[in-house]
C-alpha cells in the first residue's frame, strides 16, 4: 500500500474533491483526533480554538457535522460542548445516534441484557486491578487499561475471552488502551457514518455528499474503509507508512485544527 499523503500538502486535490459534490459530510472521532490524549482517554478535551472552528463549521450550510466516538453519547456531547442544531452525535461506536431531531439508537433488549450481565461479572472480577477502569455504556462496556502493566493486560484479555464463551452474540473489540465488549451486530463507525448520510439523502447520499472522515484509532478504520475515491479519509498518525484505509494523514491534533480552519475558509 502506498504511503499516506500529508493532508496540508495536498489541499488543492482535496478542494477538487470537495467541489465534486454539492455538500460535505464531516465525520470526526474525538479522542486523539480533535483532542489530544495526554494522560487518559477519558480526560481528553479539545482546546477552545478547536471548539471555535468546529462551531463555525456547524454554521456552514454546506457542511453536516457528525462526531463518532466510543464514548457514550452523553459523554460525547459533554466534551464536544457546542450548541448547534447542525450536529449529529454517534456514541458507543454507533450504537447510539441522534441529531436533527431523529434517534437511530440500537434497541435489542436480549443483547443489552447479556452485556449488562457480563459487565457486572467482569467489573467485579477486575475490581482489584489497579489502573484498570471499567466503563459501562449500556450498549457496550470498555475495560480501559491505560496505566496497567503489559502482563496484566494479557490476563485481562484472556479472562474476558473466557467469560464471553458462555454467551452467544457478544464479542470483544480491541481499541487503543482498551478492550470493548459489544453485541456482535453490524454496527461500527462506518455504519454510523452511512446512517447519517442516508438521513439527509436516503440511498443517494453518496451522490450529494463528499465525506471527510478524521480518526486516529482502529475503530476509525471501519469508517475510513467505507470511503470512495472522491472522499477524504484522514488518519492521525506520525507514520505515513502506517497500514490504514485513509489516503491522507495528519501528524497530530494541531494539524487537524489547521485543516479544519482551511475548510472553514472555503
Ligand atoms: Mg480516537
């Protein structure tokens, strides 16, 4: 696979892509993409200048914004903290989606009950491990291990896999510094992005929207891989040779902000 192109060095190509369709769907992860992860994932917050540029973008009638995160929708709204009607939020990797007065939330009671039971069991089991946080999010649960020792991480992983053998239809997804357990259904950041696209233009959405997607983590690959030639996928990484479905890369959150400022001037 060819190296990624640096986003700020390829703005004229990007501008052509944006002009190929009427409107823009701007999909964004939060932690590590819009907000730097300094200590722990949960503590990541975007700067005021990032928030200001996103607020301006939300006022642009040509752009639809959607924040897509592993956080709960509640936590995501709280950290984004932008008052605008032109924003969609997809929490829990797309299990919860709302915006434009519409709700697309997952509602399989049987699967949700299994998640609740496993979560209870495993949080109890892991309660003695210092540095391991158990984040309950109704649809999925994340076991966040940002500060525990590597050998402990391995034992958390195997204990989780062992516990899941008792339940059909639940799986583990590995993220940056976390294990997430979730119903084994076709919901991910890519599906969430498509749900929002279809909200505006039904199945024709790709004909009307150039999609930009910004993300730094494995779960973002699910969204990046749904993009087409005229779309703009951006991975936040220091390494342009990293294996990714993104065509472009930005080195850090600051470069993402610079890109969004450029977008705001179009
Ligand atoms: Mg992230």
